[in-house]
C-alpha cells in the first residue's frame, strides 16, 4: 500500500503516518491545560512539523473542546483533523458537527474490549461491544469517510476477540484500526506480535487504504519501544505526543519515534515519515511553554542535556569527531549546536576550545594557569560559565 521504490537506492520505503494526539491525550496530562488560542497555535505548528493527523480534542467533553476541534479543522489544511468520540450516538453526532467544515475530517470512535473493562467498567458481553462498535462506526461514516476505531485496552484483550472486532469494524467502514496499549502494560515482542497476527488474519489490512495503528502509554517506560515493535509488526500509523506528554506516565514521544526510525534505518528498515525533523526542538519548546509541563533535562532528543557533554573524555572525543559521542546531529532536530559544559569533569581540550570561542588566544603556559584555576573553581561550583572563564583570564592577564 504505502510502499514505494526509490530510484537511487532501489530500496523499498514504507511510509509511516504520524498521528499526533498532544491536543487530546496529551492535554489529559495532570497539570496541563491549554486555552483555545494556544491549541490553535500548537495545531499550526504541528502542521508545519508535518504530522499526518492531528487529534484536536474530544468534542462532547466541553464547549471548549468542541470549539477547538471545529477551529482547528477549518484552520489546518494539510493534516487530517480528528475528533474523539465514545460509542455513544450523541458523542458521535457532536464530533460530526465539530468537524462539519473541516478540510480533512476524521471521527475516532473507541470502545473498551478487554475482560477487565468488559466486566467492571462497561458491564457488557463481548458480542454487545462488537455490535455497539459496528453501529458506531456506521453512524460516524454518515458524517465522514475517514473513521478510526480503537478497542480501548486492546493490548490486554484476547487476541481472537481483537481479530473479530477488527474485522467487524473494517466491514462496517472503519479505515484505521488503532490498538491501544491503554495502560502501558505491553512489552515489545508481545505488542508487535498483535500487529503481525492481525495482518495475517485479516487480509483487508494494508489493502484498500486500511491502516493498523499503534497507541502506547508509558507506564513501564516502554511506549516508544512498543511503538517501534508495532511498526515492525505492520502498524502504518503511530499515535504519539510531543515530549511524550499524556495520561499518567504519558504517551509515546513523537520525537523519539521519528528519530529512532531515522537514525536506525539500518535496523528497522527504510521507514519514512513526513516530519520535518528540524522543527522538532522548536515544537517541543512551544508545547512545554504553553502547557507548563517542563521537559526533563535528560529527556531523549529534546532535553537540555541531550546534546551536552561534560566529561573530559567525551568532550575531547566530540571535538575530534562529533560522532564519537553523538548519534544524531543536533541541527537535524533544530538544536543549533552541541554544548560542551565546563565543569569538574572537563579537560584542557574543552577549555582551550571555549577560550578560542570567547576570542582569547592564549599560550600554553597561560592555558595551564587558566586550567588550574578553572579546576579549583569547578570543584566548588557545578558549572563554570563563560563569565567565570573571562574573569579568570582577565585576572591572570592583569598580573602578567
Ligand atoms: O489510551 C487509550 O486507550 C486512548 C484511546 C481513547 C485511543 O487514548
Ligand atoms: Zn491514550
């Protein structure tokens, strides 16, 4: 389906759709809240970033969510805009209304299928859930041609049930079936197997524009690993959020999935996305500042420390050849440059490099004196800033 042959490399490439749910599942993060204007601003940035689908909200939940889905659907032209809905007629109708004037509308309906959700939350038998889901997909199709169905807690659902409901909703008109790892319980081999098995059992998948999709939560810190396993198993859409924000421990982080597929194409195969990776870092900053959710310093790809080196051995290596300690070029992500942080672990090489950047040309004996004073200072404070180095050099120069 989405597999093409490139002329130059004669290697098949498979296009992976990026479905961003920052504005829906991401906004469900405790502590995050966005007003209407902020949501529209983020949606515009997601369009520039190149995501394929923006899940803009859950229209039945509030007038605010309804209005945001409506505005984003009209504002954004490139990506598909999705509104979430339970398998409840008034939810579906509200989503349909919110998306009525959208350029590329999608209704995303979900219904829980796992034993624990069937027995304790829905108190319904599996057959009733299949009927409800099929009826809901049909109802959503009365509003739009693009309907996604998610069996909530899919990864904890018996595989034969998952296959049955997937086939039934496809027959009813669903064009994407998303298998959520709602509580982040899965492990990669197990989650990937679900996709391979559904593809094996249901021939419509990958034909006639029918996509399988992953949606992973990060309760065990496996959301990205599980998403990549799903891709290897045959998922052609990946649901994720900027900075991995979302319910509890969050969702799979968009930036990590995209950069893993790109950096390790030798391992995963030639999967391509439409993401302009140079916009990843600015998007991360925007989402962090508008949601108020800060990004941990050591967060992969976009954290403050992701391209910072403090140890002398690493700094020396990076100065000789960046790839000794960097597997990605920071500029590919929109980070202007790597940082050599001067601290007690730093060496003479990094200090000499920083002096040069600060415009000093010092001789070997002077460098040695600056280095000794720098080390003494670094022992007292965590990071040594440019102003500290300038003060040391100026003092030594005055003396000489
Ligand atoms: O985690 C989940 O199951 C969801 C569904 C609504 C797709 O967010
Ligand atoms: Zn979710």
